[in-house]
C-alpha cells in the first residue's frame, strides 16, 4: 500500500503524522479554545473506561485520567497490555524527572509503532494537561483499536463505519452515516447487539422515542454479556446536540472486536467459494481457447490449397466466377476469421491476466495452438493470397480480347434465334384439332402472315453464315462452338420452310371437317334442352323436404314416388338418342384426328351434364326412401357433441384456474378425470343407435352436424388432454422436490417460461430464451449468452426445456482468493485439523461446490488421519499449480 502522510490536529496543541489514513479527522479542535465541556466529559468517561478495560487484565485501573498517567507507570503498563510487548524498565523514583522519563518511554514506544507525535511532550502529561492527555489516549485508541479494522476495500474509521452500516442495514429506524448523531437514539447500538446476539435483545419492543432507555439497554447488555464496560452516559449523549465522535468511535470499536471472531468462519467459506469459482471459470476459458484455435487453424488449412490453385478457365464467365468467389472470400468469409483471430488473442491475454492476478500458473495451450503458431499460419495464408486477385484480372483481360471478335457473330445469332424462338413449336402445334370453325379460319389468316415474315428473314441467315466462315479463317479458339451454332441455324431454317408448308395443308383439311361437325352440334342442342328441363323438375321433386306426423302421410309420399319411378325407362330412351348425336361428332373427330374443344356453340349443355343429372336422379330415388329413418338418431348426437366440446374448453384452462398446492391441484384433476370417465355410458348408448342406423342403410343425418366419427375423435382427445394436464402437474412436483425451490419460485419460473414459449410446446428457441433472460435483468453479450447456452443446451439441440431453464436459474456463483488463504479457510472449517471430512465440507459449503471438492481431494495419509479424511492442503495447492506447502 502506498504511504499517505496524514495529519490530525487535536486541540491545536499537538500534531500526529502517520502513514495510514485512519488518522484523518473530520473535525479539528482549536488550540486556543477550550475543549467543549460536554465533549470533554464524554471523552474522559469513555477513554477512562477503555483504559480500565485493558488495565484490569494487569490487575489495576485508573480513576482520574489526567492524574493517574502523570508518573508514566500506568501509561507504560497500558501500552504493554494492548500491544503484547515489553517496554523498557521504568524509573522507580518519584521526582519530576523520573516521571518525565517514564512518559517519554511510553511516547517513544508509540512512535516506534509508526505514529509521529508533534508538539506533544512528556512535561504536559506530567503536568496533568487534560487536553494533551485525552489527545494522547485517542492516538493510542486509533493505533491499537481502530487502525487494523478492515472491511472490503476500506479500513480504520471508514472500515468501522462500513461495518456498522452493513450490520444495521436491515433494521428499521437505523441509518448509520457518522459517529455522532446517528447513535443518539440508541437503536444503532441495539441493532449491532441483536444482529450478532438476537437472544440478548428483543429489538421489536424498542421505541425510537425512548433514546435513554435504548442506550441504557445497550450499555447494560454489553457490560453484562459481552464484557464491554460502560463507557458513556445515556443522558449525556441524548442531551448533547452532537455527541463526541471520538467517544462514540471508541465504544463502537469494542463491539467490532467482540463480534469480529464470529464472522471468521463465514469469511473463510466465502473465500473458498470465490477460489473455486475462479478455478472453474479459468478451466472453461482454457477449453474455449483450445476449441477456437483448432477451428481457426483448420479453416486456414482448408483455404490455402484453394488460393494456390492457379489453373485458368477457358471462358470469361468461369474466370469472372473465380474473381467473384475470391471477392466473396474477402468480403464474407475472411472478415469473421480476422475477428476470430483478434478475439482469440484478446481472450488469451485476458486469461493470462486473470491467472496472474489470481496467483495461478500461466496457461500453456496444446502443441501447435500457441498464439504464435496461429500468427505463423495466418502469415502463410496472406502470402498465398497475395497476387491471386491480380492473376485473375490478367486472365480476364486476355479472354476479353479474344471474345471481342466473336461478339458480332453472337449478336446476329441472338437476334435470329430470338425471332425463331418458338416458331418450330408454333408450326408443329395441332391447335387446329381442338379449334372451332371460326378459330380455324382465323388460324389460316395468321399462317399467311407468318409466311410473308419468313421470307423477309432470309438475308440475316446468309449474313450469319458469312461471319462464321470468317471466324474459322481467323482460327478463333472456340471455333467449334461457332460452327455448331451456325449449322444449327441453317438446319433450323430449312426445317421452318418444311413445317410452314405442312401446316398450310393441315389447316385446309380441318376446315372442311369442322363444317360437318357444326351441323351435328346444332341438332344436339335442339334435343338436349327439353330433356334437361324434365330432369331439373325431377330432382326438385326428389329433394323436396317433408314433415310427417302419421303413417298415412308416409304412405302417400311412397305412392307418388313409385309412380315417378315408372316413367324412368321412357326417359332413358330419350337420353340415349341425344347422346348418340354427340357420339357421331366424336367418331368424326377420332377418325380424322380432330381435338374437340368440348364446347357446343349452340348450347351450354354437354353429354356429361346430361349424364350427371341422370345419375343424380337415379341416386336421389333410393335416398328419398331412407329419409324417414334418418329422424331416429337426430337428437342424441346433438347432445353429446356439444358436451365434449365444452369439456375440452374447460380442461384447456383447468391447470391455470385450480388454486392451492401442486398436490391439491393433482387431486382435483384426478377427480375431474373420473367424472369424465363416468360419462362413458352415454357414448356407448350413442354407438348402439349409430349401429342400428347403419344396419338400416342410413349413413347421413342432416339433422345434426356431428358424425359418429367426430364424437369418437372428440372423446379420445378429451381423455388425452386430461391425462396430459395431470402429467404436467406431476412433472412440476418432481422439479420442485429435485431443485428444492418454493411453490412461489416455481410459479414465477413457469410464468416467465410460458410468456416466452411462443409455440406453446414446452420449449423455447434461443432467441426466446435470450429475451426471457433480458426481461429478468440479465445484461447479455454474445460471448456470455453463448456460455449460458452451453449450460442449458449442452447437446446443441437448438431448444431450451423448462427443466434446463430451472436448473440455470438455481445455479450459485462464487468469488476468489490465494492458495494460502484457501488453506487457512479450509483449516477453519476443519476446526484446525490437518484434514477435513466429507460431512464438514457438505455442512459448510454449497452442495455443488462441496461435491466438487470431494471429487477432487485425495485421501489424507498423515499420522493423525481419521476414517474418510481428505487432504485439503494438496487440493488448495493444485488449484494454483503449486506444490504442497
């Protein structure tokens, strides 16, 4: 620690200089002014009681602080008691110079402890100067009672104040901000006692408006049970606007020393937890470094051969693709690897810094995976990459010059091929086979226009042949392709001429056939219309709804229906005659290869329409016979179907609506399941009615929207849903018991999980899991989130289950320290033994870290070994890579 020169002015009659900041004072006394009488009274009583608390160990005490220290004997004795050291032998004489010599020996001893006394001499102490005497005692108290107090990063006065604030923070009406007015009501002192010894004070019965009672309670309890003498008067503190800070600090420091030992075991356990946490974190960072280094080196190994391939392509397109691939490598593939390399170096340096700061040995990666190895591999990659792009551009320019000569040929060919594209298919079409008479005549006129256009393109074909000849004479490198293309164009041109003449002949022949078919279409339309009207009337009568109330009404309907069926044979003969006309048309089309469009220009009716309606009439005849039987099962299906639907909706909310513990929810759900099973008799009855209907050839029931299949499926879904709901509650009970979490915590975890489970399938995607953590206050970076995903999804399945979510939320964290401190902490937990037992580890440490120690500690083999003894010394050394101490 850097020495800091600090000064304290005490009554402005002496100056104390020290290397530590604990000597700094908030308020100074004026040398020329008298000490505040109230403060002087408080200091005299407090300092006297403090001195006597130590002098009584030597069998003596003082009554008057400025008188009893004048000869220096009790002052020297006080210093020997509080320091544990021997001072020089005092002078036995009673003369003034003997007293001065003794006081000087005491002052010299104080200076030897790092305190430099200025403007304070032995003569003033011998003369009984009360201000100087009090100042000297305050210096002793600071040095031997307050200086060594250390809480976290603070020490001395600040450390003592922080200790008081931490210990009294949970208590009502207590807010410790200083060592004067914060203690006037006595509640802070009572809170300190209750925090460490709740059996001594009932804090709930204390009142803020009774400061004297609170202070006296604290003084009496401290003196009786904590061996802290009464150093203050309650009335003096209450009646003083601002109690003396030094008196309060002196008295409060006694509580710190009285209670500090009780916190030693807690500090030791925390220290071990910190060390173990750092060790686990460092091991993980080492594994991540090895993994990232391996992946980066493998990528470099695969990329170098690709960059070394300098085989040129024969086409511009292929070379441009090579260039595009290289630029894609520069833009897309390489930048992430550059970032990975940089991040790997940063992670390596960070890990080494953490190991050094926590006194661990430096990390040595596996062979070939040092930062220098990666740098050398990267250098080799960049050397191969250098010049690759320049080579690509040179090859592209070379091909560009060669292709320039062929550009004109390609343009001519492209224009010709663009015009001829689809022409052969067009000429080969037999669209005239399915066209109408009017369409055939339109196709003939269109073909005549094409013949004129074909003759106009003869000159372009001749120009293409001439350019191809010139490219061959100039020995073009792709002459074979040019010749093939030119030959293809010439062959195509000859074929177009042949197809053009052939199509003209076909159009003329089909035109004559269509004139015959048109006459037959007209005759079909004249006979089909009246027959179609008769079938429409018949279907309307057969589908007419009826309501009957007696057997006579039913018989009347059956009689009328039988009369209708007697007319069906004559109607069938008319149907066959009409269809015969259409068959004649089909025969002509089949004989001469004409494809009919299927549309009669004189009617919208087709043979299929007539056949379909005729089939419908024949189908409706037996259906009308069955309509009376359909009434039987109408009502039963209309009752059960809605009941199943209602129960499904109730079950979808039952696990949320049921209150109470998980066991109570389980009992309610099972009772609900039994009620559903009891309803099975109604389903069985409906099955019987359905079977009777089918035996009577009744397969449809227009009086209900529910089929028997719907009822069966709904019943099975109802049973499945209630079983799944019960299983979810059983899993919640298992999770609660296994993790030891409360019902409220489980409900909170479930609510958070369900909120972000968008698919409602019991699993969260990584994005949903990240959003869930952020909503719960986590500040996540990419590296931290990747670390958490390895915990909740170690198999890299891409989803987070509810069980993994609970496991993560119940994990504990820990802190760090040195190997010697860990050994000392284990020694405290082991009650000063050279070994520690499994039971002691499990009693003092969290379960996961206790098992971590048990699985890694070796058996203790010392002469004082007991059954099951573990060697915590070797374990502590191994954590830091050291040999046994």
